C-alpha cells in the first residue's frame, strides 16, 4: 500500500525520490508525488493521479531548483479516504508544512471539524492533510518542527506513519512510525534516507534501522537521531545489516519480476532451509535454537491464521503438521478469526503467516490473542516488519525481496518453513520416521531447478496449454490431499494476474454443486501426481470429462492413463517423496497463470486493484 521516501543529504534529492518510489511501486498505488526544497528554502510539490511516469513527465526537463535540491519527500498513494485524484495525492501542504502519510487517521472526522473551525481550508478529501494543519498550528505557536510533530501525533488514532518538512526549517525531515513501517539509514556520503521498506535504501547502504512503533526520527545533513514519541527522550536503535543485494531488485533480464521470482524459487528454498537448520548438526531436521522453537515444542494444538496465498500455505502446513508431527491444527482466515470467539485450550499456540509481515487482519489477530496470554508465533519474509512486534517470536523465510505483487517464491518458502517445523516436531515425537523425508528434502531445490530448466518438456507444455486454453470462459483447479491447497493457489494466481475467473476445489467436492457449471467452454486443471490420492482424483476427472470440459492435467511423467484422459498434459519427471510434490505443482500453476496473463496483456507485476501489503482491514 502507500509508499514513503524521504531524503536529505548532499545528492540530488528528486532523482533519489523518483528512484525510491519506483522501487516501491510493487506495493500498489494509484497516484504519486514528490516535494523538494529549493535553495531558497521554499518547497515545490509535483503530484499526479495514475502512474509514476506522470510525475516523471511533469518534472522533465528538470529546472535548476529541482536539480539543486538535496532534500525532499515522495509518496505513492493507495486510496483509502478520497478518490485517487491529483488533489488527493501526497505530498499535502498546510501553509509552510508539507507532509506524506501512510495509514488511516481513525478520528479524522473530529479533527477535520476542529481544523475547519480554526479557519483552515483543507483542499483534499484525505485524512492525511489534516495532520499538516495540526503541525502548522503548533509551529505557529512557537514550537519547532520535531516538537510540533511529536505533540500533534499523539492526537491521531489508528496506525499511522508520517514524514514531514517545513519551509521554516528547511534542513530537517521528521518521520514517525506508529503502525505502518518506516526504515531509516544514514547515507554514507552524509545525510539520511527514510522509506516504508528497505528497498529504496539498498542503493546506498545495507545498514538500516527498522524504526519501532512510537519512534520519531529527525533527519538532517548530519544523519539521523531517533526519539521516543511520547517522552521525547533520545533512544538508541541498533542497525541491521541486510543480506538482500540490490541486483535482486532488478528484473535480471526477465520480462517481468514475477517470472524472475518464479525462477528464483530453488535458491529461495535453499536459503530458507539454511536459514533455519542448525548447521552444526547432522541429525535431520535439527533446527537452530531460537525463541520460537521452544514455543512450538510446547504446543499441544496450533491455529494457523493468514490471508490469501499465505492462507493456502497454512493449509498445506496443516497436512504436514498433522501427518508428520501428529499435531492438531486449525487453519483460519485472519479476517474471520479476528471477529469470532475462538476457543483455546491449554497449550494452544497461534501462528500468523504473512509474507509481508504487514497484513492488518493477521496482525490484529496476533495482537488480540497475545493480549489473552496465548503464545503467538509469526512466519514472515520481511525482517523488521510489524509481525515481529506483534508475535512472541518469528520464523523468517529467506525468499529475498519479492517485487511482483503476486506471491510466488514467498509462498514456496512458507511451504519450506512448514516442512522444517513439521519435521522438527515429528523428529521429537517419532524419531526415525522423518529420515526419508529429509533426504529427499535436501535434494528438493535442485530438482525444482531441473524442472524449471526443462524448456522442451515442462516449460513448453505449459506455454502450449496456455495458448490453447487462454480464452476459456472459466477454470476449475482441482486436487486432493497435498495438491488441494495448490489447486486453490493456482486459481488465485490466475484470477489476480490474468483477471480470468477461476475456482479452486477439492476434487471430491465438484459433484456437490460446481459440476453443474461444467461445459466445453470450461477448463478443468487437475493436479494429480502419483500419490495416495491420485486414483480418487482420476475418478473425479472422469466425471468432468464426461460433461465436456477441456482437461489440463499436471501429473507424474509416465502416468499414461491420466495423460490419455487429458486434452493437455504437463509432466513432472522429478521423483520424490509424495509430501514434496507441492513444490513441483506450484511452479506449474504459477507459470500457467503467468503465460495466460501475458497472452491477455495484463500488467503482470502490478495487477489492477491489488497491493503487495494489505495494511488496511
Ligand atoms: C496473492 C497474494 C495475497 C497475499 C495476501 C496476504 O498472490 O500475495 O493473497 O498472500 O494479501 O499477504 P501477506 O502474506 O503479506 O500477509
């Protein structure tokens, strides 16, 4: 959702802001803007609805003031209060105060009334602009910028982060994190950079500070200082050295980030495995000691809570935790769970799964559950994200930055994390049972790489099927057992990036209603590798075939019986433990959706209406 960048230093601010906003585009936005301080201390604002290119055009050719500016702020807005118009785009000006904002000011109506009564005239429909007037009034009464921001910020209700400048103090940029994340770093050449995530900062340094909830940062040409928002006292925040490299932020020769990220899955799986295994141990599934392990080991039942693709990751996790660790597991949609009255038993543990670590519903569940003293864990891909604050302990996947809005490698690394946790618990409860699984798991990333590299078999089969089926009026993805969550994920991928209607179903459920939809304009994608469920799935397939649907099969190479039933066939020739088949099925459904989306000409990396991290309810 909204992206924030701020810079003060010695380099050209506007190009840094534009480049930073480009890095944040993946979060989803519908308008953007920058503000920069001219040599005379005045602030100029340039903003527009639509894509970032619109403001790039407006800023071209650059004037002298723009070229010389070394301080400024920039924003990409994902509309919540007010339409995505130029007027509502950030930065907003209130007199000499200029600001950008991410979050929702929940008491904005009451603040708006007060501000209008004081004689101010807000120009936009946003809640954000109101904060500027509050700061302005404090500065007019004699306070400095940082103190004014501090004093007024405490009046805001809801989760909000802001970055503010003033023409009265043109050498200062003040930021507050109180909800949505804010990352800051000293520019090694002098000055500082602030952003909603680390990606715009990696160009300058890998040493970043993830501000904590309730931190206020003052950035000047001399660097950053962090203060406690409430007490105003200086606080010491340790910096984190990121292992993400800047080349991960480029497309690396691929036409889309999503495709690149699909192909990065083998590396991401290895990194995730290495990130959690105890490297000194040769015993399968021995995980490095960390606070989360203890909580997990004491659990007698687990609630997995997530949204979207992460929810499907959790569904897959349930199969493994039940099968391998014999752990009772409940899988819950965060948006439902948070408003239910769930029953917890002694030993219940709640795990929130969120690749971004910022999903509002998932965070709200953890916050609520933790307040009742139920132990909580998180699984995320983003160090420093809000889930780290909301859960008692967090397990990190190591997918690296994922820029395509549609989750790909962040999903498969969640699967890897669930397998590692399941294996660890199973090892404790059933020593010996997991050895075979582990030895296949060690080879898994290599096998996934081989599958992806199989241009003439696997990849060609997918692109031919995509070409033939792209114009189907609808798709059903079906599977049983380990393949069922991947069927759901396949349908979601197709919907979100190709805008094609698709549904995922447990294969055994089709005859309970959806089969009425089946006719020759419908494609059924059947996920049926050779496993304990394959024969049952094939029977379900016969039922839809008899009713004229086109069938695309994804199964084990050499399964001629199944292949003959299918109109199109994607073979998986890698053989492995049946628990690990989801790691091969997933790239198949990802690439199928990708190819269909490209054929439909959609914006694959930034599908319409979607945001990478959903920070509102
Ligand atoms: C789909 C997708 C979304 C997210 C969902 C939850 O490709 O990415 O469905 O999975 O918005 O996001 P996180 O995992 O960040 O909580």
